[in-house]
């Protein structure tokens, strides 16, 4: 075999390429060269020329799907997510299944109308395949994972610099002056691969836009993934249509909340991002992993990211996490309470289904199964039951409109102490400006109710106030009237 530049044979150059990139990635690059009519041996013999080395690095970057300066290569991430779904979780969305899902969402919205003062979202009701779900959630998934990706990337590059300093001279010469760029590309591709697989796992378990524990879909829409709902229903002794309707009610309730409360979605996502950006990386663990893997990209693909996060959150992180878990508990509790109210007279298994979803949200959240290993964030809204109790009491004390008005500003929402003692919250023992604002709102609600009663009394001939109240109750529906009529007595007390 002929000798090439600097005394290297083609086989030796290929061996160094494999040492840098791993067998799989190196073979892909070599095959790409051959398919383009390029002799890898001849090309590699010129790699020590800086000008030509840049061209080869460009090819490497293309094969790795380089995404520029970002910490995560989302070109690789999206491709990996789609491939994982297609290979491991592929589903076919039949027209009949899509129609049933959209019909369930439409019915669910009608059932919710008398149960909440929050208007429906204005977007369409949709049915998605798992691949559709990936496409609709990718933008938010990027927003949540990139802050951690940036920290992981910095730590890995530092450790890899140390490893490269002890590498053979031939390998350092092969990397040339592009070491930093090559490393960033490799780590960005690694993160893209791992995050892509995580997104695919979420796609295989999520029912809709936010049941994974976080609002992952932008815009005003409600959607179901029929394949995932069917898989969930298979393990129950309940008809699939009833399960679908129950899931649809919860999906519509969450969609109303996240689309109609203007500050809520941004607050949740910003808090997650703030926590994630401060996650400490265990540099000693990363250095150990890099020593074990060398610079083999193939081995790096098998890295368990959960091993590189520090297990000791800072005081600030603990505070942020508690705040986030409290807010998510309030969301899940409201969705549970309102959904239960909406389906109580509609679905025979409403109570056991509600209990299943409360347990799922608290202990088996799909988001925990993905975000825990990938970004070191374990969301455990531990107080969903207490929050649900709070919202039920809010209905009894304030009526539907008063209960839902608490979402109009984050300062109106109950704090952790209010979940421990909701009776004190509704008894007006809080003398803060927030409580004063709530009292003013309730006074306005009561005044409106009095005006309506006066108007009705004037239009009734020969009927007393009691008769008018009974007529109003008959016209508005017992459930809504009962909830609304409780508010004056409790508030005045």
C-alpha cells in the first residue's frame, strides 16, 4: 500500500478518523465520500493542509447535522425523534379515529360550558398521530431543554479538551485548529440525539397538548392522540369511548386555562427554563465519562445524561422548584375539579377515572419520565389533591365566576398555606391588598346579582322574591344556579 503525506497510509488515516468520530459516524462519512466519487485515501492524505482540512471538517459537520452555534443540534434531534417514533411507536391515524377524537373534543367543550366561566380556546379541535405530536411540540421542547444543553455542552468541552491534551500526537494533528468547533458539533449532535429520543418517548404517552405535565403546544388548540388514549384504555375495564370523552374533557379544560389566562403558560415555561439554566453539572462525573469514552462519538451516544447532573440543588433552585410545583398543582387541581364537575352526570365511571388521572399526574407524569433524565428536572406536583379540594371549596364559596376570577392575576392565586387551610382563605382572614381586591370583585359580583334579581322582580306580576329565585334556577340549570347561589351566603358571612 502506498504511503501518503506525513508517512501515513490510507488505513492509518481512516483509523484516526474512526478514533475521533466512532466507527458508525466515520463509516457514514467514508461512504458519502465514495458516493460522490471521492477517494477517501486521497482525500485524507491532504488533511494536514489547513485549507483542505476545513473542507473535510465541513463534510463531517454535515454528516453530524451541525446546527451552527446552538448547544443542541435540533436537525439531528428532530430526525431522531421521528425515526424513533417510526421504528418503535408508529401509529396510523385512521379517518374514523380522527373523527371520533374531534367529536369527543366538541362534546367535551359543551359539557364544560356550564362548569367554568373561562371561555373555550378559539383554535380547532384536532386529532394527531404521534408524528404530528412531535411536530407540534418541538418548538416548546427546544425552549425547555436548551438551557440545560448549554451547561452540559460547556462542561463536556472542558473535559474533552483535557482528554485531547493526552491524546496521541497524530490525533491532535488530525483535529488541527478546529478542535473547539468539532467538539461543539459533536456535543450538539449528542444532545440532539438524546433529546430527540426523549421527545419521541413523550409522543408515545401523551394524550394531548398539556397532560404531560407542561403546556407543550403553542397557540389556541385542543388535541388528542387517539393511539395513546386507546393504549391507556386497553388496561382498564371501561369502554374506550368513555375514556376518550373523559380525556377530552380534561384536555379542553387545560386548553381553556392555558389559552385564556394570558400570563399562565409563559409563567410555567419561564420558571422551568430558569430552573434548568441553573442546574449544576457534576464535572467530576463528566470527566470520568469522557475518560471512559475517549473521543468515540459512538460511545458518547450511549451516555446517560442523568448521571451528569448534580444531586444537590441550590437554595434558589429549591425555591424555584417549589414555586413551579405549587403552580402546576393548582393547574392540575383546577382541571381535575372542573372536569369532575362537567362529567359527573355524563360518565358512569367519572370518579374512578378522575382518581386514576390524579395518581398519574402526581406519580407517573410522562414529563417526569423524560425531563428527569434529560434536564435533571423532576416535577412532582405533590399537592394536587389539596389543590382540587381548594377549587371545590372555591366553587362553594365564590361561585363559578368568582372561582375562575382567581386566575386573572397570579397574585390572586392561593399560596401553599391556603391549600393547607382553604377555609381561612375564604373566610377573609387574609388582610393583604390581594384579599382586598378579591373582596372588591366579590362585591361587584354580588351587586350584579342583586341588580338582576331586582329586574326580575319588577317583571314578575304577583310573584315574590322567592318565586323569582325559583324561576331563575329553573331557567339557568340546577347545577350552575346552585353553585352561583352559594356565593352570596358564604361571602356575606
